C-alpha cells in the first residue's frame, strides 16, 4: 500500500468521530457478552463525541495552536515569493475556477492576494496535487488568481506535492536566501514552517484564517451547546497534533 494513503487511513481512523463510532460498534458487539464493558464503551463514545463538539473545550485547545503567528503586515524589505499551500477543490467544467475551491483554498488565496497587493514585486507560488480529482489544486488556485486579476507571468505552479512535507521539499530550494512569505491556515502554520526550515528555507508565516478569532469566552448559552463545526475544529486540531508528533519522531 502507498505510504501516503496509509497515513491518510490511519489519520481518519484516529479522528474523534471515528473513535466514537468504533467504540459504539464495540459496545453493540459486546452488549450480550460483556454488559459492563459494553456500557463503558458506550459511555466513552458519548463522552468523547460530546467533549469534541463543545466550544469551551475545542476552543481551549485550538486557539494556542493557531495563534502562534500574527497576521502579515507590510515588510520593510521586498518580498520575492508568496507561497500558497494547497488544500482542496472539486472540478466541474461548467463552473469557473473561483467556484471550485474549498473554503480553505479560497481563504489562503485571498490572503496571498492581500499580501501581493502590499508587495506587488513578489511572485506567487501555488502548490498541491489533485488527489482523486483530475486537476491539481495548484492549477485551480492559479486559474482563480488569474480570474481575480493576477497576470499569469506572476504565478508559478507546483502541481505534484501530495502533502506539506513534499511541498517543502519541492519549493524550499527556490526560497533559500530569498524573502518568502508562507500562506496557510493558522493551525497548519507551525508544522508547515518547521518543514520549510528543515529544508533550509526561512519563511515569514502568514496565517490565512482562524477557527477561533478571539479567546474571550462567550456569555450566551449557545456557546455551550454541542455543534458539528466544533467537532470539525477538534478533528482539525487532532490532525495537526498528530502531524507535529510524526514530524518530531521522523526528524
């Protein structure tokens, strides 16, 4: 089995929702064999799912991770490259490229274009493969940037990297000795910056978005109600944490 695919499968199985479903399945299997263990698995599944869906818990973990770097401000030195890391899209020939990007890709592009407006001397680098999709994410981001007014000559495309590690390995050599800005989601930046540093490139981090904008605790009751988006937030936190753990082990 391809190692990249194996990492993805293991990552999915270790997500809070997957673990909860596995515990529920074990509870059903053991219901008539070991009632006590079945009840424990059921309680653990419900507790994990509930805790992962609550904003006070999810926000407490996510905010410190994604706010390690401040938003990019105009540099005193010229910027050579603005690197926009890949995320995702869905190809549909009937739609313009701007409507194909997932939210994560769109916000990274928007932040990259904001920085390009501050530093028009810079060149954009888009990256990311297509996975099961027929078009590389790097190319769809490029096409969207062009629709938004960026000349094609200002954009370099790296359509082959499958993950952050490969993006750093392919792009970092071009950035060594240059003033480069790295654009990705706030929660992804710590791991991404580390990979580029390991490849010898010093980059200026530029968070493209945050799950938790403020660490102030909300006073309304709705903040304490389980929400599906907070489950997604917790899953993202856990994904990045596992990625950093793997990075620490491997390097």
